[in-house]
C-alpha cells in the first residue's frame, strides 16, 4: 500500500491504541514531533521506531522544528540550547558561514541519534522593518544575500549529519504583518520588490529537497488565496519564478490563517499543487479529516518524495562533537553554551 500524502503529529510521549490503528491504516508519508512528544533520548528513539514500524518504511520522514533560539523542540537537560538564526548573521562575516554550518551539523547529530531525519530549517524569510515578530530573529539577517548564504550553510550542515533540510516559508513570510498561526497575513508589495527581496533566498536554494509553504496572500499574484492554496503562486512563483523542483509541503493546516474544515483545507492545498500536507497538533478528529482529503502519494509528488529521501547520505561525515561544541561556544563567547 502506497503512503498517504500527509505528515501527521501524535499526541504524547507514546502512541495510543487509537493512534496505532489509525497510522497503520492511513500510512502517512511522514510524521512530525513537538515538545509534547519529547522527554528523554531513549523515549524519543522508541517513539520514532514505533512510528516507522506502523507504516513499514525504515526511511519514513520524521520531522521536527529545531531551529535554535525560541524554536527548538529538544531542550535541557538532555539537549543543549542553540543560537537563533540572527545570532549567526551578527557574527563577523569571515566566520559566520562556518559557524552556521557547524551549528546545524551539531543539531543534526542530536536529531539523527533519535531517529529524526528531517529538520524544518533553514528559515529563508527576509524580515521587513514592519514585519511581524513571528519571524524576527529566526531569520539569519535583514538582506536576501545574508539569508541565502547562511541558509545554505545550515542546509549543508544538516545534510552532512544525515538530516534533510526543509526551506521555509516559501515564497516568503518576512514581509507579513500578521502571524499566520493566528490570522491570514496579506502582503501588498509589487512583483519586482517581491522578486528581488522575498523570493531571492528561495531561488538561491532552489536545489534543496523540500520546502514548506507560507500561509500568506501576495496580492501581486493572487488577491484571494494564500500561497498554500493558490495555484497561481504555486505555479507562477514557487515552480517558475523561484524554480523550485523539490517536494512542496504545506505549512500546518491547523493554523488559523486558513479557512474551512480540515478536509477542505487539505483538498485546497493539493488542488493548488502541494505534494504533501502537514498537520501538527495530533488531534485525532482533525487528523481523520485531513486524511479524508488526502490522496495516496503518486505521480510527480511521489517522484519528488523519493528524490528528497534519496538526498539522505548513506554515511555521515566524520565529526568531533566535543570539538564542535567548543568551537560554537567560542564563536559566541559562551553566550549559547549548554
């Protein structure tokens, strides 16, 4: 049985009987973990193994948002704290790229040891001066050039450590004046401005295996629908202007920026051109609605999914973890030391 074109969450530290039955039946392409699912390294390893057993695929993607700063699901006492993206951008440019790659390589080491093989990083949004703080210091800098250079460094660090990156939030959330978790942002900037600033980092990293959409309306392209559910944005911007050929997943369908029921949201995302939809909160009734609106993974979407997983290295590069932590701490003067 082929996978269902969705990525789903679970409610707690272990799987319930209902979750086991549901996941075994639906067979989602992947899963995503949050802080509610994480307690100890041993517990997380058991959970990731259990999820893969249910879908019968050893390489099933298991995602997490481990950016550093205020967005990191692994926390003390078992895992160290990492800097936010902006901290790397504030380093001397001579070393910023090296240290950004190192930070991602260290996070990949943490994740791969737990059976997590996808990180929703790097953030390629370029924040505008009047943009909402939901992006803020998650961004590597205030220019598309800085964001692109450090975003690629982070992606390279993840891949070197056996973890796939997801570029987000395509085609850009930095100009939005609202938090799409809570409401639908509308961006009125013109095409030329968007193309030169917002889209530029995504174009520079268009060779990455996966991307996550922005629940944002860009009136220069589509006045009614956000990127996640807009065929105009998916085709004209993400696939053509940006040139992204990898797998496109939606941002979380349960976010309040989207309207309608969960099934309708999933169907709208697929109609627009998303390859896979993401639902995060682990609420069973919502997951059932998403699954009802989700097709089996087939055609171009299946080929993109297979190509993404093929980017996982067969072996990770040699790496001295202790020396890596020491180098990271020295670069930041101990500010982000564990």
